[in-house]
């Protein structure tokens, strides 16, 4: 795509990066076939190609974003399916992230939108605040049907619908060591996942310990920054990245690390991008790149080191594997989770339209509840057609989005792998009538 950015704009690193990305687009339109919003809405401006035109015009001409432009960019899920499809290597992720930061700096959103975005940025990245909000949710849940009928209150209704009815204790952050350890890893503590489904991390720690790895949690580490990053809060996102780079660098320098393990794939995609995000910071560029190279999704890491030896019979279950967009498109980890589940003795099935987003996408199912709801219903219907015993995914957002739409249990990949290699039965499967075992 031809561009005409002024020289002074190209002196800005973000503009220079976006200009080079836009120039790679050849208008082929392959991305439209795999874009969830285009498939759903059929509007060219709700496709990656259409949004690239909008972003090019806005950035190149330094325009004040219009409500129409913001609407279509806000509708993007950042699922990155377009990047998997694109034959020209267009890095849509970096382009749309820049556009969102530009909108955040140059556009005055309506008061209601500003309120919800400020609320999410204040609560979600902070474990304590998020936990407190979840404890208050039951008090407001009776009003959910009323809230859902008022357009301005639907994001609030979406938040309540996603809140679990009961909370388990937060998982431990005490390092877990094993005798004769063959290695040492740090695990991302996360923000939403330990508050919503602490059993995910607990299973991952048990599994890594049995495989011979010490697991530590870096002091001072916090939210990865993904939630605010995708809302255009660039300063807050970079502060989060620097804080975590400092925390993990201390661990690396003190005792060395084999990997930084992430159990929430949305966080993993962002952490793996720290090197790019901090590329212009002379104090952090090299350290951030080292952290990005060490970051591994839990399934990616286990696929490399192998599963612990099974200590008994393996449960005979048919598993519907839901590939989180952040894992399959953002990190290109596609076969490892399915391969591990098959090695553990599960019958793995993949639904149709596996490339399409479930509609979770960080805060998308809160800020865009109507579109997210349609995508969630579509994804769940495709999964249920497989008639599985259990649904498996590697991302907390997907687990919550799909879980509220089905009676089937939804668990993390590591929960099944932990169970199959000597761990406890996942809590979500405790009342499931099993069909037997596979030796």
C-alpha cells in the first residue's frame, strides 16, 4: 500500500513502524475471510483491510479520530487471525496497538465510555482490587436482567455475568522446590486468572514440580500490561512491562531461569512482545528482549521437556480443544497442546471455525458485549456439536466466555495433564461420570 507520511512523522519510532507495516499490505483481502467481525457483520470497515485504510488515513494525516473511525477500530478483537492468514507478513498487531494509543491521546470519548474504561484499568490489573470487586458482585447480580436492558449499562451487566458465583482462595506465591531439580522457572502470577480460577496455577506448579523443575514467583512482578495496552493506555502498559522486566531480571541474575512460564496465553503474547514495546528505551531494550525470549506458554514449555511419567491409568475422556486466539495466532503455538493431551491419553477433537475468536479478547466482552455475545454463542455451538466430555483451553478469558454459555465443564490444558500424570481430579470434573480408563 502506498504511503505519504511526512518526514517529521517518520522521525517518530511508532509512526515509522506503522508506516512500514502499512506498506506491506497489498489489498489482497485474504484477511477478510478469517476476521470474526467481518464474518459476523459483513462490513469492509470491520475487516483488517478496511481498518488499515482507516488507520493509515488517521495516522498519515494526523487527523483527530472521528467517532466512526473509533467505532470500527474498537470493534477489532485483536485476535490476530488476520496475521495468520496474511501472505505479506503485515504485523497488524503493532499497527492496531499504535492506532489505539493514538486514539487514547487524541480522542475525547463520551463520558460513559470513559467511565467503563477507567474502571477496568483501575480494577482488573490489580489482584486485590479485582478480588474485592468479585466479592461485591453477588450483591448486584439480582439486578443483572434490568441492567442488560439499558444500553449504557450493558458493560456492567457483562461484568456481572462473568463473575463466578463462588471464590476459592488465591493460590500460593511461595516458591515450590523439588529435590534434585533439573531446572528453575519463574511463573507469571497474573491478575485475573488467580482470582477467577486459582486451580489453573496450582495444577501448573504441581506438573512442573513432578517434571523436575523448581517454580518461583518473582517479587515485585504484577499485571503484564495487556489489558491497558489494548485499551491504548501506552504509558501504563510500558510501566507494567518495565516493572516485570526488572522483577524477572533480578531472578535471572540471581539464580538463572530456564523459562518464564505463562498459563494465560493473552498475557504470554504481550510478554513475548516486551522486546518490541521497549525497543526505544536504552535502559530496558536488551533486558526486555531477554525476558521475551524466555517467556513460554506452559504447553509450549512442556512440549519441549516432556510430560512427567504417568503414575496410573489415564481417564478416558473426549476433549474439545478450544485454541485461544492469543495462543494460535499471537504466539503460533498450535499443535503442542493437542499433542500433549493426546500423549496423556485423551481423545482430542477440534471444532469447526477453530480459527475464529470466542469473543472474550481481554475486555472486549465487556466493552463490546453484543458482538462478543454473538461470537461466544457461535463458538460454543460449534464446540458442543462435538459432544465432548470436557472443554479445554489455555486462556482464562476464553474459559470464562465459553463457560457461561455451556453446561459442559471447562478446564485449563494443564489441569487435565496434571490429573493424567498423578495430580488430583480437576474440581470442574469432580461430578462428571467417567466412562472408564485407558491404560
